[in-house]
């Protein structure tokens, strides 16, 4: 019996990162309390992309794809490296773990490791040329500066920037049948995810790019400071020449 798998499934798909350790700890405690009646299996995927079944917007990958299509990330994406797997393969791995009595422990599943956002940019620009999809790869310093605005802490960004993760998914291939050739092609995953979002009318026509908002804010601050400095100097009878 693998009842704790339900807890792990919830933990891996919640956007609240602080919830996951608590749920995982409780799952291990439940197995210990069960006295061997349960076997705990955890499925650890890369970034989960793929066509959604609902119109919910609380998924991280959903928002990443929407940001790529609607202009939020325009005009550039970073060389952020990560693993990637189709949501349908994640479901298949969960089922295989529950059906195989010998399955136990942690399973890494991964269709591809690489620069996911760059791959997605290339595919989406070709497929949806009228959308505000980014068109260039950003400088590393810019990616580091803006990463927190996209929910990626700078320490995590530094660990993923320009680095290719190496994931050993041989255990999942052996026990769960998750062989390399059985995964959904990542290009198909990205394409079908975008298609589903467009069909469900979840993609806004345009959203203001984050970079543009920051640039405008910085310019306004400089203007306000300049005006304030000029007024202050004028009140003191000081002539400033710029």
C-alpha cells in the first residue's frame, strides 16, 4: 500500500516551497508509524511542463509559459539550466511506482537537461510570431539582477546560470520503465503546452515587460531626485548648471 504517495504528489505540485518539507516529513512519519505496511516512493521530476487540464494559474510552469507568450519576459531570457519533463510522464511515473511492488525510495525522472527558457523561446517564436515572445539571450549580469522579479532567488540563479545539470535517472528507467526513448519529446511538450494555453484563452494579448517597468521606475526616480535637488538649490540661492 502506498498511501503516502498522495502526499508526495501534492507536495511536488504546490507552488508553496515551504510546504514541501513539512509534507515530506509527515509522509516519512506515516510510513514509520505504519510499521512496514506502507512503502514510500518519491518521484522527483525536473521542471514540469505540458498541456494543462484546467484553467488554474497557480502552476509555476504555467506562469513561465504565459510570461514567455504575453511579453512579461520580453525582450530576453537567460541561460538558466534545468531538467525538464512532461506532465504526462510525471503521471506515468507515479502510476508505475504504485503498481510495481519492488519500487521504493527516490526516483529522478528527466527528459532533457538544458537551457529550457531558450529552447522555449526558439519554439514559441516560430510557432507564434505575433506574440511578444523574447527574441534574444540576456547578459548574465542582467539575468542575475532581474531574477528575483521572476521568483528566482539570486543564489539559486547563480547555481543554475550557464551550468548544465547532470541527472542520473537510471533507477527510474530500471524500476519504472522510464527509459530515455519513452519520454515525450521536450519540443512537443513545449509546443502542446502553448497550444493548450492559447486554446483555453489563458494567454493575455499583452502584459508590460518587467524590464520596461524597472527602467521607467529608475528614470522617474532620477527625474524626481533631479527636480528635488534643483528646487533645493534654488531655495538656497545656488545656481546649478548641468
